[in-house]
C-alpha cells in the first residue's frame, strides 16, 4: 500500500489559492487605475459652425472615447458652436446636446 503525503497536497492547494487571489487583486487594481485615467481626461474644443459628427470626431481624437451612432438621426442643418477648456466628457456632452432631442449613455 502506497502512502500519500497529505502535506504536499495541502501546500499545493494553498499555493494555487494564493495565486488566484493575487491575479484577482492585480486585475482589480489595473481596472481601477484604467478607469480613473479615462475619467480624469480633459477635453479642449474650439469649433464654430461644426456638424455634430465633426465635434464627436474631435472628442474621439483627444481621448479614449468612442461613439456609436447613426448619422441619419442628426439634423442636417444643425451647426454647433462649442468652446471648452479642460472640461470633462460629461460637461462636453451636456453642452453639445443641450438644445437637441439627443442623449448619450456611457
């Protein structure tokens, strides 16, 4: 009859559990840092008589933002005058869509 070493199995189990916990903590820290980095970005715009698509393109170029929309919903005759300096994405989007029936969602 072969004798098994329970101590070795217990150590291996604890080691694997510790590794899983470490990976979860690293991923949590990384995603928290990434989220604060994105939310802390500031946007500078100075556009006159620009269509909404051009404003969204300027915002996308300055940060890690992407937009999903159908260009058919934008009024063709609507031109935007927008000027922001060190503004958050929320304040820029609120200002951009102020007098339109459009809305945004993060």
